[in-house]
C-alpha cells in the first residue's frame, strides 16, 4: 500500500528546513512542499534592507540552488494557494486541483501584513513590505519619482528599516507612529529614544501619538490625513503596522488558535496529524511558562527542523532563547530574549559611541539584552539566558 506523503504548506525558511531535515533524517516516502508565491524559498529579512536598496540581487535572496528539490526528491508546488483542509479525510484542496491526501501535515504558513480599516488603502502607490513582489512594486514607483515623498505608517522594526533604506534614495521620509514612541512594544524608552534620534539625525521626520485617519488622492495617494487634522502631502505610502499569523486554513479545519496555531512543545496541534511551526505557530514555552509566537529567522529554521524530527518520532521539547536583529543605517541591533514585563534595566558600553547594550531584568532575573554594535555582548547574553533554568 502506498503511503500518503507528508505535505508542508508554506515554502519559506521554516517549511524548507523541515523538508530538508526530513530527507536528511532518512524519510524516504512522498514529500510535498507547497507555496503560494511564484518564487522558490527565499530570505525575507533582506527585503526591507539590502534588496530594497539594490545591494542584493534577486538570486542572492534564494535559499537553495536550482537543483535542490530534484536532489532531495521534493515535490515543490509553487503558485499553489490552498483553499481548505479536511482533517477527517486527511486531504488538502488546492485552488485549481483535486484534493491531495496526506499522512501528516505541517503548516508553516508564516505571517501576512496587518491591514487596518482606514479609507484610501485601495489607492495606487500604497504599499506593504512582505514579498519580493512588494519590493519590486516599491522600487518601480521610486524609479518614476526618485525624490519621492514617502510616508511610512508604523514605527516598528519594518517601518524603521524601510526608512533607513529609503534615505539612501534621497527620498523625503516621514514615519507616522500611533504610540508614544517608536519600537514601544519591544524596547525600553532609552532604546526608543536612541533610534528616534538616529533617524531624525538622518533626516527622517517622525510623528508619534499620531493616529492615521485616512489616505486621500485622485487615483494615487496624495495625502495622509491624521486624527488631529494634520495633513501630510505624499507621493507614496508604506503600511508597516505589523504582521499577523496566517491561521485561516487551520481555523477553518477546527484546529485550536491562540495568537497563532496553538501547538505543544513538539509542534503538534490539536489535530493529531497536523503540525505547525515558524511565525504562524504559538508554542508552549517552559522558559516563559506560556504560549509564545516568535517572528524570527532563528525560530523559523530551528522550529522547522524540530517539527520534522517530531514527525519522525523524535520527541525533544522545543524551548529556545529567542534572538533577532535589525539593521538601520550603520547600526546593527541584536536582541536576545524577550523584554516584556521587565521592571528595571542596566546599560553597559557607550551610547554616544554607538556601541552599548541594555540589559532587561524582571525580579532581578535577566530576561533580555538589546545590543547595539556589540556582537560579543549579544552572544554572551544568549549563552547566559540559555543557562537559566526554565
């Protein structure tokens, strides 16, 4: 009897690592990797950095060579959106094909750009930053008006990284942030102030406590109207108000959702034949004693590998020290741990020299370190956090 394949929905870094690991660990039955974009698996972090600035070619984004799928006998199906999952029949239904049976299913569907309900999002020259196609559309628009006035809605990592990249085009850039400070959800006031000053020092105009009311224009966006009545004249708008996990398929299939697709420490969902990993997965962490969802390259790769091992019967709890990075101008910010809930901070190094680290504590226990141009402090923090008991 032929065994139904393992199917992975999501051809990003997580899905690719899971497929590769399955083959490396000796899985020989059918293996299918399905993605809804036309491109082979590629890196997303450079989209808002080197790729946007033209410093990295399209080929440089690709994670594997053209012979990878043939070499590992992986049935890769690109431009193949999936409409539904039938858990009872153990099938998935592509938009333009017959249902496909699976033995086990891994959801590595990642995230999508968050949409907010404001008038004018349908206007031309309103962009998001999520895919290769998004960046190609932005650079094409910039080529038409090289000194464009660009308004970025959102002062998180993506918004600030794009602001940094666009200043290299001599674009006039305004960042509109609805909270009291940039990066407010993820860093201390000290670190927010540092990055605020970094960007204003490079000519970026930053507005905080600024609520977006509407985008306006005749066909193309021409104005950004704020809640206090202020109007910003603009040629282009980038919406960078965060990301949300892609859970639609799982939710419609009756799989439990909890700020993502809920899993145990082995990436198994509430359905015994469906796993989830990467940016879309909310997994139980003994380290934090709660379910967490991480949007990072580290988690995508490590959890993809972990999910593959779990599907093959290797049960080892997944409880990593999260780490992230952000490149803005000449600054590299590296983060180890999660700062939520901290009650005090300590600073080492010299902020004036753009080389310092902020250590976050909760009940005198280190929980996170933000390091600016201090790679050694970052690596030491990862080791220190990894050595803590759960």
